[in-house]
């Protein structure tokens, strides 16, 4: 009788334990999921220029690209957009600002930065486009035989021949006028400045009487060696030569020189270089 009682008791115990053995396990509390826990803020990326920030020299980003595209559309900016707000974009912005007036006919701020006021004018469909000149001052073209031609020398060789801070005689292929320009450096092409005010006046004469974005064939004398080149007529960027009435440097291309934009060849400069070589 006692043995039967024990067997019955054991059977009841197993029957009671069976559901618990196959029940869903209870989830353990997650120490990371406490209601009072707040995840630490992740560091954000460095902010780029946006639609609400003041865009000035050195700003980068998508908003700068939009500004450059709009300035180019309106005729104030003649370069490919880079997303980098540097000196050429600053100057283009100033020209745009100087051509705008507010509702009272007063000029807007023209400091080369793009704040709320300039941004409103820039993207307004009634904004003033660049004034179209009656004639574009690109200087005289060649009539007859060139007074001098140069040889095609690769840029990689030319830059080993030039000395930074030294002046070189430059002859305009089309007109034969001569002026000195100082080599100021450059990796993809040469950056040059007129040596003094007289040289700057002659430089402007060759380009039609004023600084402009046209490109002219020239021949530069490097240690008695005449080398074919192409000279761009609008000073920009860093200024290295004082008191020459030329704010910034001009770009001079040789055979194989590249542009700062994407480090690509410049077809217009290449054409002028070949022309300076008599080709």
C-alpha cells in the first residue's frame, strides 16, 4: 500500500511539472533597455555650407555648387562649379551684387559673401543678369605674319626652367607687344603677374584695354629659349607682386598644362599654345 502511494505521488509530480518544462522562457531584462537610459549622441559630421548659413571665402558644399551654377547661368561666373567658394567665386558674387538694387532702388551689400539678402536676389526669377557689352574686348588678332613664334615645350619641362620670383619677357603673338611677367609658382600650369604698372598697362592693351577672361597666344623668353604659351587675361587668386595694379595672378598654359578644375586639359588654352607655335 505504501509503495502504491509513492508511485501515485510521483505521477502527480511529473504531471504538474510537464507544462512548466515546455512553457515559453521568460525574457531576461535587457540592461541596455532601461527606460531611464538615453543613448549617447553620436558625433555629427562637420557641417558644410547650407541654405541658412553665410557663404564666404573658404565655404564648401552643395550650396556653393548651387550658387556657382546660378552665377554662371546669370553670366557672372565663367568657370565650372567646384563646390569651393574661392577668389573667383567671390569676385563673381561681387559683380552680381553690384548689379542689384532693392525695392527702394538702393544697392544691396556687395562684399562677395552670400547671406540672406544676396541669396534672395540670386535665386529670384527677376534678378538682373550680367550686362551684355556691345563689344567684347578680346584685343587685336594677328594681321600678317607673327613677329615671333615659340617652340612647343612640355609643361613638366618648362616648370624646371622657371624660377619663382623671376621676371620673364612675354610677347603677344597677335600684336607683337612685349611686357614682363613674374613667375609666382604653379603645379598644373604657371601662375604669373605683371612685374610693374607699365607692364600691366601693356598687358591690358594686348587684351583689348581691360582685364577679361579671354585667352591669347604668347611667346615667353626663358633664358633665351622662346616657348609657346597661352595667357589668360583676368587676374585672380593670390597676389604676389606689390604695386603693379594687378590684383592676383594670371594663368599661363604650356603644352600639356592642366586646369585646376578636375585636373583636365583646357582645349581653348591648348589651341592658343599651338597658335603661338605657328601651328
